[in-house]
C-alpha cells in the first residue's frame, strides 16, 4: 500500500522529468514544441465545436421528447427475459449518447437501490463496459474531418450491446440473478 501511495505521489513529476530529459538529450526545444501543440489543440477544438453542439442539442431533444421512455417501454419485456432490470434500461440507452447523463443516472440508481444491490452493481459494471459512442465519434472523427461514419457506428453499437449483455452475464454469475 505504501508503494502505491509513493507511486501516485511521484508519477506525474516523474513523467515531466522523463519528457524534459528526453527533450534535452535529443536537442528538442520542449517549450516551443509544447506551444505548437497547444496551437494545434485550439484549432482542433474550433473544428469540432459544431459537432459537439449538434450532439448536445440532439441529446436534449431525445430526452425531452419522451423518446427514451417510449423505447424503454417497448424493450422492457425482452430485457427482463435477458435478466436486465428495467431500472438499468435507461442507462443502456443513454450511455452511447451522453456520458454525463449516464453518470447522473448511475448516481441516482446507486442512491436509490444501493451500491451493493444487483441493480447498483449492474449499473456500475455497465458504465465501465460501454462507451459514449456518439460523443467519441463526434470528437475524434470531427477532429480529423471524417464524415462517413456508418460502419464505425454500426460496429460501435454492436460492441455496446455486447458490453451491456456481458455486464448482465458477469453480474449474474458473480452476484446472482436479478430478483424483483
């Protein structure tokens, strides 16, 4: 335990020292390279802002329209056959769209059902096993100017479904099945 505390205290300063040392050894002007990278970062942010704004508006419309509630209502019977509690369904649908909304939902699930409940454990596992697909696509593909994302989106959604199902399977195997 002491070793971990020591490592965590000195990890970041050590990384900075390694970077500065490598720059000095290789005769690189570290500060100039840093400033150039910062300039590129700012221009990248300026390029992806429209994608991010569009994504945030779409998330707001999706949640406010009641579409999420309608989808959950339609999918609930099949989900219960798979052992997915209806309380965790909103997370399965929101996670690919919004990380912050998903985090708020997980926090609410844990507050309501407890961290040691099946639903709390499933929500935590699901949060760590899935990704904010649309945000990631908007940021990274927007940064490099890729507009055709359909195959990546399909693969990412399949992977997300696999993450949800794996979360249910693992939580059921480790903690028992969900009982209403």
